[in-house]
C-alpha cells in the first residue's frame, strides 16, 4: 500500500478505520513501540504534564469565553457573574486561573531539566528553539489573559507593560498605539487582548505538535546524556513510560486541584477583585509570579548607558531595562551555541552543575525581588542577580566549554542501569 507496511488490528472497527486512514498505526509507532532510553527519571514527566495542562487551559478557556463579555463596561461584572451565577462557573474560572500557574510550573521544571541534562545540544538544537518559542507564546498569552478581568491589577498591568514599547526608538510609539488600538488602555485594547488570548493557545498547540515531531526525529535525551547504542539501551514507550507518566501526572494533578479547591487565591493578587479605575493607580503594580524574575531584570537597569562624565547617552534606563528583559529570554535561543562542551549531562560536569544551581538560586531571588518595591536593598540585589544571569550565559558557559574537564562517561545506558541495579 502507498503508506507502507501496516500491521492489522484485531478490533474490526479500529482495523476498518486504520486501513483507510492509518492514524492508529501512527499512534502506535510514535507512542506505543517508540524506542525510549531506559533510564528516564521523573523529570521527564513534565513534558507530558505540560501537554495535559495546555489542553486543560484550552478547554476551560473555551467554556469561559462563552460567558465572558469583552467590553470595558461589562468585563469585570461578567467575570463576577461567571463566579456567582453560571453553573460550575467558579470551578471553571479557578481551574483556568490556577491552571496558568501550574502550566508555568511544569514548563519551568521542563526547561530546568533540559538545561541540567544538556537536552539543547546537538542534534536537538531546533527542538530546544521550538521550546523557547512555546515559552514566549505562553508568556504573551498569560499577559493578555491577566488583563481580561479588567481589574485594577489587570488594567494597570496592561498600561505598564504596553508602555514599555514606547522606549523603542523610532517605532516604539507606533507599536504601542497598534497594540492598544488607541492612545490609552481602553475598550479596543480589551478586545485585542481577548482575541489574541483566545487564539494564541491554538498556536501554542500547533508549535507543541512540531516540537513533539522534532523530538521523535532526533530521539530523546537521557539523564546520562549519552547516545543510544542499540536496542538494549531502550524500552518501548508503552507500557513503561505511559504508566510512569500517569503516576507523575496524577501526583501533579492532585497538587493542582488541591490548590484550586482549597486555596484558589493563593497565587492571586487582591487588586484583581477591584474594578479597573484608570484614575487611581495601585500602590504597587506587580505581574503574576511567573513573570516576576523578568520584571526584576527590567527594573534592575536604573541607570543610563553612555559616555561617563558627559551628557552623551546611548541607551536610557527605560530602554536598557526593556533590552535586558527581552535579552534574558533571547539568550535562551542561542544557548546550544554558547555551551559547546562535548558532554551533555551535568552529572559529569561538576563545575557546570555548581554554576547552574547558582543560576537557579539567582532566578528564584529575582522572582522574590520582583514582588518587592523597587527601592533600597531590593534594587541592589536585583542588579547582582541580573548581572550573574547574563554572566552565566555569556561568560561562564563559553569558558566552561573550553576549560572544564568532565568526569568519565559510562559506555552505554544499559551498562549504567545494570550497574545501578547491582548496587
């Protein structure tokens, strides 16, 4: 047949469909007998967890959109109506609201796993870049969703973040006007953000499909960071990793529904329950927690960049902060080329492991700094952590690539697994 060899299925209905459209054969090939390294740990669960959270966000978002009114005079009250009058509306809203946080938790752990085990290295560079694109799309989607309740924090968050584009020379004001649909945050802004917030998750889903496709072309990395040398190093994805993913997903979902039902506002700001008032600025405007590290990087640049002891300024503080914030994400795109060390896994790179752990600590500190008022020690601490963030990527990684001596690698995955079991 034109589609190649196909093993028949015992179920007559499945066989009838598959003989005409071999979707079940493809699923079995990609998620059934697909050879997978036999030494995966639970860090590898978070890719599947992130996929489940994405589907959860899309489904709850569709049902919420049926009841939401994207108009500045009715948006806040429509959200309150969802909470109070729509059957199970409170649950849908809390699942969606907390789902965003747990989606980012899964993705942040997924990114850390990729950095710790070197999953961005050859031949998986494009796989990594697609992952960073997904992360960027997630951030754009979450920011726009943050504004939709048209609350004090959402409306002013839109005002502050959209205002950053005005720092861009020449085209900044035009981008700002296009984004808002006018000169201020108003009804056209809400309509634009609602339309994009509804659309972008489907774009994310498409890019995730390409991401998974690229994964199945290059094959999965593994905790040892060594290549598969034969069938003895692998296991079929089902039932071994479907069962492991199901267990990890179950634990994660228990935490998710626990927060949703018992502490739904744990990660929310009180100003989200006050209608947006453009004439009254909140005392402290903060984004959601998953944006706080990058918000701290934005605020860390408090000085103009130019020629010392003169009035010549090349980059003003506001533009410098915007460049630093977007640069903190852009640097991830070139990570596969900044770290060219031949050994992938941090298990065998003791210096890299220590510097990476320090990066994680700095990132967490930046998250805490981002939630504080930009004054006193918090500004200094943010600048120190921001400096280390960029030094790690632009200085330490290239230096380690040339100088770090790695520990000896095992000969094969199978040999390492048998040696671990013997102990």
